[in-house]
C-alpha cells in the first residue's frame, strides 16, 4: 500500500490565505527545500525547463507592491478595495515562490524532436504543475500555509525588470506563503464514481 504519510501530506495541502511573516524555518532551509524540489521533480525528456525565483523579506513585499500597482491601473476604483485587501493578505506572508518555464529549453527540444514539436509546450506545463504541487506540499509539511496565484502576464514585464529575469523565462504562477493564521475554507468533492473508472 502507498505510504499513509504521503497520502496524508496530500490531503493536508490546501489553499491557505491567512498567513503571517512569523518565521517557521530559516531562509537557508527554505532555499534548500526549493532546490531539492526543482532537482527531483520530473520533466518530459528530462528537459529540466523549470525555473524558480524565491522572494523573501522586502523582495517578497515588492512583488505584491508591483502587483497592486499594476492592478490599480486596470481595476475600477469603486471596486479596488477588495483587490487591495487581497494584495495585503499576500504581502502579509513570509515569502513568495515564482514559477517560470524556460522557453529556450522548450524550443530546443522542438527542434531536436520534430515529431513531438506541438507537445513540448503542453508537457512543460505538466512539469510546472508537478513542481508547484511538490513545493506547495513540502511547504505545508514544514508548517507553512500557501496558495497559488496567477497574475501573469499582467506583471511579467515589471517582474522581469525588477529581478533581471531572462527574457526566455515565462512566468507561470506565484505562490505566497507564511505561517498560517487561519485554516482552509470548506471544500466539496465530486463523487469519485464520476471521476475514477476501474476495470478488473
């Protein structure tokens, strides 16, 4: 049977929006966690196209300042209060993980394996999704709460300039995390009979 501890860690990984800046692990431990996840998460053809930026401290705050500033220019003023509140909730966390995919790697594989050319961008997204799940679950196991956000491509250009991100890196998702101050929201589940088929 599959390890129960592994299944339990999957069950515990939830979207947590109430987070704080209180330290849970050292910055060095967080860096090691991210490095191990990037190293060992699988990718099609072992492409290793995933790229990650870990933002801590004021760098983390800056990301959500950039995002709020960007959204303020496009969200109607009379409905911006809820957006600002959401940005403040992300900013109140300890750090943010930025997930990217390197288009140069993907394009190289497309040239090398012509018959799979149309599939490599899709497989790249699969690998990124696995990496997001791995880091999210690992953070939960270390005592953090996290959620997955998608403010790309609105913030891509400013993020790229701020941290000198290579032009070939495409931003996929943002994961703010911190010590939980609230539990997850209720979650409903579709009947497994509709989602899983078994033939014996």
